[in-house]
């Protein structure tokens, strides 16, 4: 039983100054978490219980699926990560440190290497497979911009599991088994979610899907087709554009376009001097970037911006993207800022990437690489040729679904789970092989499956709060019933304790507000803020032999006789399960 008279808890009436999203505000105000540093949080008793309840649900569903739990240290040696090139690939996101002897270590951002080596050390035959093992462990990533409380922190709790199979067909079965387990898990957590196509990114592998919890403040953007149900993270959205016939397009023509360094200024001059009908979509934007300190140009239609996350997802191995700065232009004196075109990129030593919308045969107005000059009738494949195509342009509401061409809608969400078919990347790097039925050595194929445990706490809060506080689902809440004793006499407090004791004996967890000093109004506000599903008030109605029951989510209230309290609470809880 949680007694508020002795519970390590302080609620706050005002939002913390650094909090931007509802979950961050409410989890701090209700006394679940406290900020230590940017992206680093302590968990207070109510937070710990809630986090453990989420872990319990995840663990139960993993165990039910036949997966086995292991546990690795958070402090890991460098060698394994060097073998997979991730010591460098992870870049500045990796927390690196040395011991007193100068040995290199890291704080684990993820544990693929450790899982692979564990299986390599224990198993050697096809008879040992398939196998799936998992852990629930703290992870560490030096996020450039930790934000939104525990949604994106530098230390967080994650469930990561890995499947090991001999064949690709076996991997597909393990992947589906995890997918099913995740569906059950998130349903038990009462999370609304969508399963969307995703890119594998630094994880490697082939097939990849994300579980996204829709939320207005979510930092992930995804597209959804209202007709066929296609769903994808924007990074995984595919643009289907066919090549066009450019045989009738006139030859490239240079135009005098003074004072037009922006798309808007260019369109105005084009319509004024060269006839109407020009829009931003008629122009070709050349965005100069540094990709791991190498100059690249990215071509997108002039009415679109470059989405750096989409672009980086398509540039394998690129760790850092940044926009050209003045110092970069100084190193490339042939580039005329504001008037850059792809026609002469080769002689400047710049790699040119084009969004699929810049399809072969399409004709554009673009820079002429001369001050106050542009060129029209610039045709892809005739006047310039990109080095490669990559999804780079921002996705907009109304863009065509790649499956059925229907206009898609865009929503925001929190990523709560991610599943990958890793394939043999890590097994190859670390030498994980087994002998097959014929005694031949075969590289094992792997799957990787993650759930953000601490992030799930925030996601639940984001989806279920109301204007007065948190509203937890029954299995997640730090207690199922919050009993509030009010008044100055002993009788309400004695009655509340008796009810609490009987509920606990019946297996129903209870928080008892047995504080004598706070007013009834303060106690009610705390109960509403903390968000336990059932509130029992023992106070004024006791004179008539009754107590009050409140459904925190619906706000419904009812009075029942004291003698019926246990059965009434039990019945209400049953409706919330």
C-alpha cells in the first residue's frame, strides 16, 4: 500500500519551465520524474512503479512468445564495435570513455554486437536454432537535441531482442512472431498505434517497420493512405515518377534575371519578363550540402524543401549532413551563390543527387552559374545528368500514395517500437556461424526488435491525459485505486484504511491519501493530477454510511454503502480492464 503521508512525493502546481509537451509537464508536476541534466531524468517512486508495470507487460508478452531473457552490461569494450565499424559509424551519438589503463569503452546505445557474440560463444549447430533472446536495459545516446522529457533522452530504458535463424524463411517467421507479440503488447498498454514501413538506417538489414503512437506533439512524421491503408515513415515514403519525353523541348536558353537569388524573386521576374505561367514548381532548386565534409548538390523542385532526415536515410554511411556555409563557398569559388545550376557540377567536383521528382526528361528553370543569370529548358539527361537519385524532397499532405495513387494524409507520432530483418550483417562481421545438416558452416541470419520502455510511459501519458492531469490505464497505473480520506475526525481515516486493507488483501493495489494537513480540495487536485484509474472519497457522505466512487477517465461519480465498497470497487475495476 502506498501511504501518501510517508510517500516520497511532491506534486507541483506549475509547469516546469523547460517542459514543452504534455507528458513532460504532467510527469514532473505529478511527481513521477525529475530532471538531472539535459536528457537525463531520475524516476521517483510513482514513476518507478509505472515504469516497472510497463516492463512487466512487455516481459510477459516476450516470455509468452517463447523468447528468453538475458542481461548485458551497459559498459562495453570497443573491440566488438570496431569489428562492425560502428565505433566510427555511430559518430558523436556514442558515449566513449577510457578506463584507468587507457582501454576504450562505450556506454551501450544498442547491443547487436553483444547478442551476436553471446550466441557465437554458446551455439554451433543448426539444431540450436531458431533462438530469440531479449533484455530490458538502459541505453545511452548523446542526442544533439534531447527534448520532450523522457521521449528523447540521453539515457533511456529499452527492450531489445534478437532472433537467430539458419534461413531467410526462418527469419521471416521470427519477424512475424515478434510483430504479433508487439501488437498484443501495445494493446495491453492501451496505446493507439500504426504499423508503418520504415528504413533500416544505421541498423542495416532489409525489411523494417515502425510502431508509431499518433500524437500531435510527436517528433516522427508519417503518411497514411485513407484508401488502401498504406502507411510509412516519411523517410520510407517512395516517390513514383516516370521519365518523360523531352524531344520537343527547345535548346537550353540563358536568361537575364537580375536580383533573383531566391525562388520567389526568380518566379516574379520570369512571369514579368518571359510570359506568365511560371511557379516555384517550374524551377529547379540546387541545395548545397556537406556530407561528411564532402560537397554534394541535391536537386528538388523549387516549390519543395529538402528533408534532411529523408535524404540522410538514403545516403548510406553518411553520418553528418549540414548546409553550405560561407567558408564552404570560399573553397568552391566557381559556384555563384543564388545562381547555381547542375549543368557544370562535374567540373566543380560536386556529386549531384536528384529527387525522383527530377525525373529523366523533365525540363526546368535553374541557375546558369553566372551572376544574375538563369537558364530555362534545362533537361535532365540532355543538359545535366545526376550521379544518383535519392528521396530528398519533403513529403506533403496530398502527395500520391505509391500503392494506389490516392492523396495521402500526414500525421505526427511517437516511435514506440521498431522491428528489423537484420540479415547477416552482424553475423558476418563477428563470425557467427553454425554447422548445417550437411556439416557445412553457415552464417546465421538475424532479426532485431526494439521497444522504447521509458518512452512508452510518455506515449501513454500523451495519449490519455486530460485538462486536469494524467489518466493511466489500469495495468500501467502505480495503483489501481486512490482512496482519499477527508475531514478532521478519525472516522474517515479509519474507514479509508479499512477499505484499503481489504482491497489490498483482494489483490488490488491501493494508494491511500491519509495526510491530515492538506485540505480536501488539495487532495482532490493531487488525485486528479496523479491519474490513478479509480478514486474513492471517504468524507462527508460517511455520515450517511456512504462513500463516493469516481471513474478518473470518464469523470462519472456514484455513492455506495460502506459495506458494499469492496464489491463496488471490484466491479468498477472489472469494467476498466
